[in-house]
C-alpha cells in the first residue's frame, strides 16, 4: 500500500514538472513569436530583407499549431484538474487572435492581432505557473 502511495506521488510530481516546463516553453515561444512579428515587419518594410523566410505562411501555421498543442496540454489539463478556467480562457483568446492573424495575412493587421495574442498566451502560461500545485 505504501509503495502505491509513493509511486503515485512521484508520478504526480513528474507530471507537474513536465507541465511547468511546458508552461515555460509557452512563455518563451510567445516572446519569440512577438520578436519574429516585429522584426519581420522592420526588416521587410524598411530594409527589404528576409521576406521569403520571415513571411513564410508555413512558419506562422507551425507556430500556431505549436501554441495550440502546448496551450491545450498545459492550460487545458490545469483547468480540468483544478477547476481554474481563467488561464485556459485567456490562452484561448490569445490563440484566437493568433489564428485571426494567420488568416489576415501579412501586414499591419497581422501584427496588431499577433502581438496581443501572444501576450495573452504568455500571460495565461504565467498565471498557470503561479497557480500550479
């Protein structure tokens, strides 16, 4: 009986550690996305550099897919486990803005949707980390 209790505590701690790491990755990727968005606008608009790579739709779709997967795993599981839906709702709104940016295409509209979207996703992951138990 004691063995099963110790094993379940160890498994819970391992899963929480993985979730915390994924929340950290979510914050990092959100920041990286914002830098990519601003840097892409500056380099392409003012210098005419990197348009083929920085504005590639595949990069944006892959980033959105990654945000959805990490958000679902970390924010969704936490909401189910603790009943705190705030981070999941905030992250979902951020991902919706990011999806709208992918649909909007390149230009200022994309930046005006992406930057608040990734800020909301990062904020959701930070709230999730602070309320982890």
